């Protein structure tokens, strides 16, 4: 599983988002409840501006683990609930890399 995630991340870094998405989905076929894979695919969907898909993936992760690293702040920023709407603005700052800011804006 880790090998697939590493390969997908490599494709993502290279800018081949379609290849990364295929690999993440391959990994999910092997382990459908992998929260890390769901999170990474959600981030990829967000990068590709497919916010509805991204939100569904993040919601799935948060329902299973409200404190999951890197997206637990999504639940916190919306009042501690795992409900995201199509009019959400979410700001996530990485604690490991405070200069990295991820913004999810859905209008």
C-alpha cells in the first residue's frame, strides 16, 4: 500500500494528476477504508478544483476519525462538525510547516 501511495505522490509532484488519481483509486480498491488514501485523494481533488468530490472524501475521513492529521482542522473550523457545505471557506495551516497554507473555497 505504501508503495502505491509513494508512487501516486510522485506523480502528483510531477504534475501528472490523472496518473496520481488512478493510483490512489487503485490503492482504495485494495483498502477502501484507508483514511490516508482518502485524504490524499481529497487533496488531489481539491487541487483539480473538484470541490464536491474533495468534500465527500474529507467528510468520510472525518466521520471515521474526527482528529485525523491534516484535515481535523476542517472539522474544527466548521464548528467541530463534519458537515461541509457548498458555501464553505476552509483555511488549513500545517503545524509541521507553518508557512504552508491550504485554502479550500467553495462558492
